[in-house]
C-alpha cells in the first residue's frame, strides 16, 4: 500500500515537474515570442521614426521649393511691377511711342487703361466723343431720313430685322457656292443692306478669298524679323493716331496697339516694294476689330492682290492719277453742279479725294459707315468706292451751291456728315447708273491720253 502510494506520489511529482517543465518551456517560448514582439514593435517604432524623419525632410524640401517658387514669383511680380511703372511713367510724360517699351509691354501683356466701365457704341468707340474719325474736322448738320433708334418700337423692329437677316445669311453661307454664282444678285442685294456683325469676320474673309493668299508659317516668321529704323519709327508714330477714341486702340502699349504694330511690320517686310503707307493703319485696325493678327495680315495681302490696291500703294501712287481722271468724268456726268463749282475754284481731286481712295474712307467716315462700305467693297470690288465718292459730293450739293469762293468750297469738301442715316447714304450711292464698262472705258481713255503733263491734262476737264 505504502509502495503504491509512493509510486503514485512520484508520478504526481513527475507530472508536476513535467507540467512545470512545460510551463517553463512555454514561458521561455512566450518570453521569446514577447521579445520578438517587442523587437518587432521596436523595429516598427524605428521604421515609424525613420518614416517620420523622411516625411519631415520631404516637407522641408517642399517648403523650401514652395519658398523658392514664392521667391521666384515675388521676383517676377517685382519685375512686372517695375516694367509697369516704367511704362506708366513714359505715358504720363507723354514720351513718343518707342519699340523698347512696346516689346516690354508685350512681355507682361501690359494694359495701361484701368478696368472700369466705359460707355461705348457697338464697335467699341467712346459714345460721348465726336463720332467722326477725324475730330478736327467740322461736321455738317445733315439729318435726312434719320430714324429715332432710342424709341422702343424702333428697337424691337431693328432687332427682329437683324435676327431675320442673320438667319438668311447663315443659309447663304451654307450654300455659298450657289449664291456666289447663280444667285449672285441676291447675295449682292443682301450685302448692300449690311452683313450681320456677328458674321462679318467670316464673310469678309470669304469675299476676299483670304485662304487663297494664306501661306502657313509666314506671318510668325516675319514677326521675328527686324524692320528698318525709319519705317519702324513712322509706324510707331501712327499707333496713337489710329482710332484714338476706340477702346481697343486707345490704350497706349495695350494689346490693340501691339497687334497693330505687329501686322503693319509684317506687311512692310512682306511687301518690300510698297513698304509702309500712312493711312493703311486705319484699314488694318478695322480688320483687327473683327479678326486676329494673322487673318488681318492676310486680308491686307488680299487687298493688294485681288483688289489691285498694290498699284495705288506703290511708291508715287501710280494709279491715283488714273483714278482721279475717272472720278472727274463721273462727277461731270452724275453731279454736274458740284463738278462745275470745283472746277470754278480749281479744286482738283488730289485736294479732297486722295484719302478716299488710299484709305478707302477709313479716315473720313465713322466706323458704322466704314464697315458697311467694306461689306460691299469686298464683294463688288473697287467700283463701289467711286459710288461712295459721288454720294458724298451729291449729299453736299446744296452746301456747295452756297459757296462764293475757293475757301468756302474747301471747307465743305473737308466736312464730314456722320449724323446722316446710313441707309439713306447707301440709297444715294447705289442710285447712280454706274457700270463697270463705263469705268473701263474711262481707264482706257486715260491710258491713251496720259503724258508727262498728266496733271495739266486732268485740270482741263
């Protein structure tokens, strides 16, 4: 019994020892596991701290980069501010426009005029100023057939008319091949009534066949070239004289003037035999109010080629004498009373009509007249310029009849009449029975009779 109890006790003790051993081994394993866990946590903590250091370094780098960028932007802003101050000081001192300032203005997209609301007409001309392009000229008080467009009913009628015409024009443009050939008379009639302003740019380019004269890349290539100093200086002087009451060009060194300079410079470099002609800036500015610089440039090229303006602008203005001869004969036929008074006072076309034909009325008539003239000119050609010249003289006829001497006559010749209704003006211009054949006949007659004393020959008419 005692032996059995002893053996039981030993077994129990052994079991206890085994269990204790297991517990110890488990404890050692647990300790080992705990150590590994601790080590893992420590490693993680180290990784976290490393990551935190890396992140901090990245933040520092980003902050430094941001600070550098800030420094750069601050420097750039300071540079822009200095250029702006320099340009504004130049404008305040009324210094002559120069190429250095123009280039500086281009680098910062300079705008000298403050951003404020200015009351302008539909073409961007200041309303409270004299509507005539050349404000130094007196204006005739002619108010024949003018409509009161401030009246609400008239406004409604006008808007309905514009919407109706726009729809018709969109249809014509979609079928331009037919209207430019088989239905040309319909196209001509609608053009004489005025092209809708929102379609004018596209229609003008279409009439002028601008794409025919467009050469890819030539405009940008020319814009990188340098003009000769004399031509450059002449263009710069004309920038401030070109439509000074138009918001686009009144801003000295502004985008309008920069674009104008760029187009005129490229034209001079492209048409080297012609160079720069004073007055062409007004035509270029007209195009720039409706299209970008490149399109405006190629519209000028189209004028030279398709409309044969090259022979007018070439040195010595070779075609002007022929034009004057034709005009005098047309005056004799269609406005004989005016013709006789001008002849009596020995006032030749060179005294009053040069700008009409060189600038295409862009210096003499207000902008709303001008765009309508260009509508018809670009479709029908140079013949319509004679029509408008005759219309101006016809409308002034009663004033001419009151003139007692050459001084009185010259005053009437040089006066503008922009208050007159445009449709009335056009009805006079297109009321003359003027044909291309008559003009051609007179041109041939001139060629047969011209000699070295051509001016004397013209004065005998």
